[in-house]
């Protein structure tokens, strides 16, 4: 059994799609939810699924010993980022090299990097006049949105009349793909 921690900062809709997908999965278990905010949707999902959760503040991220210990205590094998807004501490990136994955709501390298998250991405895509957007799922290194791309999928957005409509279309694509891509990625690491 491989153990996964999901890190998020907000609503947690991708976390929920992962929890639903891996519920009672014989090979992969979501064993921990980490959030950098209290009162988030993602923590509610942890509660609903009886999964331990851990809230980190800036101090705990900068002095990552406690977070490392929590990951070690829970015997976490893989870290899945789902809307987590902070950089992962260097020591944890090193320790989990090739074992941290993230989803980004654009076709990287376009519309990625520091400050490009949530509606910032969709506003920029919409204002660019691009007719295509999509999702990128990638491994995580020390920089924002920079690790090896594992999977991308495009979608037509020329019919979208606002950045909110782009966001809704992209979110649907994320929910459809992220759990499956995470599952296959973990399997590829095991073989
Ligand atoms: C998603 O669009 C994801 O791509 C990005 O942050 C958003 C998180 O949404 N990294 P949610 O919290 O999963 O609903």
C-alpha cells in the first residue's frame, strides 16, 4: 500500500475528486491532508473522509522539521499538490525527489510561475485572446510550476464569455484527469 498526502490551500475540489477516486483503493491510500489555512474546504473533506489533517503556518514551512516529522510518522510515500499556494521546503523536495506532483490550470510553460494561481491564471488566459487553454500535471522541483511535465490536456475556450467560464471548463478537466494521472504516475514509480 502506497500512502499519499494531499496538500491544498482552499476549496479542495481536486482533493475531493482524489478522495473519491482512491476511496477503498487496494494499492493507494490518502493518509494525510495538509492545509496552510484553517477553515478550508479541503479540511472539511479530510474530516468527512476520516483522514488526519495538519495545518501549517509560514513558520512551520520555513522550519520544516515538524512537517517532515508528520510526513514520516504517517509514512507518506507521495505528495500530491492540489491548489497548494506555497513552495514546498527544499529539504522535503529533496527527500521526496520525483515523488511530488502538482496540477496547474494552464498549458505550462504559458501562464505559470510565481503569482499565477487561481483566477490570476484564467484572467490572463482570457485576456490573451487564446482560443485554447488546458491543464498541466507535473512533478515538483524548487521553482513554481517548473518540474517535468507528466500530462497535459487542451480544451477549446473560444466559446467562453468570461474568465469564470474558462475556470469552470478547466476545473472540470482537472477533476476528470488528475486522479487517473496520479494513479498511473504512482504505478509507474512502483514498476
Ligand atoms: C485548481 O485549479 C488547481 O489547478 C490549482 O488550484 C486550483 C485548486 O482548486 N493548482 P481546488 O482547491 O482543487 O478546488
